[in-house]
C-alpha cells in the first residue's frame, strides 16, 4: 500500500474492518436462526459495524472526523431523502393493490392494530393514525439503526470512491458491496419473505440495492451530508418494512412483487438509478466539498 493514495488506503481499511466485524455478527445471527434473536440486538450491532469501521478508518488516517458529512445540509435534500421511498412505495404497492396481485388492507394486521391500540375506531382512521405515527415518531427509531450503516457507507466509502472514479462507478461499486454485505442474511437466515425461493429474493434484492445506490450516492455528494443518506435509508426501511408490506394482504404471487425481495421495488430502483445518473452531470464541482 506504499504507493497508494490516502483514499485507496481508506477504502481498503474500511472494507477490511467492516468484513471482520460483520463476520462475527453473521455467525451469531445465522447460528441463532433468526434476525429477531436477542431482541434484534445482533442486527442492530451489525448495522452499526460499517459506521464504527468508518469512524475508526477516518480517525486513523485523518486524526479527525471532519469531512464525513456531519452537517445536515440543505433542507430540500433532506425532504427529498424522506419522500423518495414514500413515492416509490405508493407506486409499487398501489399498483399491486389495484391489480389484485396483493390486497389492501391486511385484515390480520388491522386486527393487530386494534389490539395494540385497544380501539374499535373505523379501519381507515386506524390505518391513517398508524401511518402518521410511523412516518413521524417511528422515523426516530428507524434512524437509530440506519445512521449506523450510513456513517460508513455514505459517510466515508462513497466520498472516498468519488475521489478515485466516476459517479457511475462509485454508485455501482458501493451498491455491489452493500448488496453483498446483506447476502449472508438473505441466503442463510430469515431476511426474506416466507413462501419464495431464496435465490429469487437475493436476485431482486441485488437489483434493488444496486439501483437505489445511485440515489444514495447522488444525494450524499450533492448535499455534502451523510444525513441525507441516513434519512433515505431510514425512510426506506420504515415505509417498506413497517408500513406498506404489513398493510398488504398476500396471495400466492404477492411475495414475488412486494418488499425488498420482489420485482416491484427492483424495477422502481432501476428507474431511480436512471434518474440519478442523468442528474449526476452537476456533481463534479460538488465533489471537492465531500
């Protein structure tokens, strides 16, 4: 590594630390048989592994945490990060419900809401309150885990890659690494939807992550803030996993369409990648500020 640039050294060090830390947690999660083991503690620690690896890497080479995008940036980019997942969820799940490939709402989930809230209010009002509470207060909990990943992936990894290669390559490389990082849980644990082949879940997940990585990279580099990526990540997790999928009544084909393992979000992510790639022309002047 003697003749390598600082950015190259930081990328290799970060990835090495992330792999080492993640491997221990992969073992604990997979051997337990579920992401819910230890009350989800192992998963939370796994999601913070990239962040801690990024912090250690930055401190080792720069002796400071400056330059990782700690400032929130402009509000318009934070709002964009929040609403992008909501928009593609409305499109994908809305078409699923309208086409009959999945039904709305899930009667079982609505009944669980009634039990949790101890209320007999109309279903529509109950769902509206749940969505509103999830999209506000629920976002705080989602951010707790999402920021752990994003300090590493977009706080350090993406900006350093952007100093070494093009925006397209930065998005593709970061997306490929990010997707691969999830694969052990998809293939060997229960990070998927019941009733579908794991190979299908893995393929759709890879396409989705590769696609949305373009939006993550663009927002991070355009705003200069890792918080846009953290908010985008938290919003995606919240609306996909906590709102739209639970509210969908499944039939046999539904798991192949919805969630992070279905073709719907995979196709939406490809569209998002094209839009982000086309908007990347205005990034070169920004890259000096990351």
